[in-house]
């Protein structure tokens, strides 16, 4: 399965609707489906009564399916907390008895289901990846592992398999990508890799040569999952697409900056060139007003907004605009285009407004 290509293809199909990433703030729900791989396990413990020790027995599993549902809360600064329910199932691909592996006649399946609490963090890269936001996380919870006739069966009387359901505490690591869809504010595609492992499980039944025996068989549960899904944040504001051209109304132009930067991009220089060309007759004043988003200290942001305004003014001078026509000011975090909570990195608030009067 080439998961990377699958996600890229889905992203290309959604390209006309892709929006600029915004931090999750408030309640959200998510769902994902995909494939999972259950690592092979050796059986240890005993079977029969009086107990006979298990030696050289185990099982391997095929790729199976996985589904996850989650309910979470975003804190507006990249941090998220959620609860999830999950289900995984894998068919037996081969079994091992007395250190001999049997692929023909492999029987049964293993499944896992349970709930976890996850803490995740969205990594703000601005618009570096075209709106895609990477995230990482970890979770803990409780998982039930179920064996249904896991082993080898060549006939109704020639078989050796295990059954049982056992719960145990588990943990998981998560790495993913989210891609917002502007057609539905708050909606995002997700792609994830998850590694889940539990503390171990005990199966209580062993069927051998058609006869059922009590067992105390310890098995492992280590799982790799790959999922595609959707996430919906309920209180998301309408998603704004990053301005790529001058704003016509009131002869105002916008220049955007990377986070914590005051240097001009090539696109910013192009817009400033358009301002210099648009001065025309009757323009006697050009206001250059700098702003920041709400991440960082107020005093630092005030200085950063002034540096941004000065960088734009310097480029106007280089393009022949007289200094006496230019008025520069820095407003720090004031007057955001997109209202946000404190410490939120909002790309559209990192700007300079150039107003021709």
C-alpha cells in the first residue's frame, strides 16, 4: 500500500478547495478508516489441567482494517486533547506449534477494541506546505484483545487454536497531517500513522485435536495503523484564503510576512512595485501600517510591527516614491484581520497595510 501517494492524490483532487491552515479552537469530532498490521506473537503460559507448558507456539497475522472515532477540544494554540474509540481486526496468516510453522490451514482472527485519551500538538508551519499542518501526539487507555479460533485447522478433529478476550492498559504514538477544506469551514482531511501497544493479554481456551481445554496463554498486541479521515471543528470561523493580490477597496494593498520575520518576500516586493506604479495623480500620502499576530509578547510585537512597516517604506523609496509622501506606523497586535485568542499564530494578521490617499 503506497499511503503517501494516496494522500497526495486526494490532496490534488481537493486543491481548488484547499484553504490556509488555522489552529483548532473549541469542540471537534474526527473519524478515520484504514489498514492495520498486527505484529506476530509467541504464546507463553500453559494449557490443559493439570497444566502443560506451552512451548514453540505462536501466530502471525495479515493486514487488516481499522476504524477510529474521536471527540476533542482544541485550545487555539496548537494543543488538542481528545478521547477516541477504535476497532481493529486481522486474520491469522500462519500459526506455529512445537516450533513448526503452518501456513496452510491458518485459522481465525484477532481483534482489538477500546478507548484512549490522546494529547496532540499541531505544528504551525504557516503556509510553507500549502496549508498542510503536521501534528504529533500520544495516548493512553484500555484495550480489549479478542482471539477467535486463532491457530491451525486442517479438519474438525485435527486443529490447534486459541480463544478468549482479555483487557489491558495500552499506549500509542501518533504522527499525522491535516489539510483544511475551504468549501466547509472547520473541515479538514487527515492522514495518520499510529503505533499502539498494550501490556499483554491472556487467552483462556485452547482447542486441540477437536477437544477444548482450559488455557492460560499470554499473547502480545503491537499494532501499526495507517488511516485517512476527516475532522470537523464546530466553531471555526469562515476560512480566509491568503491574499495573493492587492485589495482593491479603498486603494489599500496588503503585504504578508512569515512568522517573526520582517524581511520582504518576492511576492511582497511585487505588490509594493504595484503600489509605486499606482500612485498616479492626486496621491499625496501613503500610509504604511505594520501589524503582528498575537503570538509573542506585546512589547516585542510592537517593535516587530514597526520593523515590518519600515521594510515596506524602504522598498517604496527604492522604487522612487518620495519620502515626504510616506507615513509609517506600527500597531503591534491591534486591529487583527482575523480575531484570535492570545498566542495564536494567524498568518493573515502578520501584515503591512499600504493605503493610498
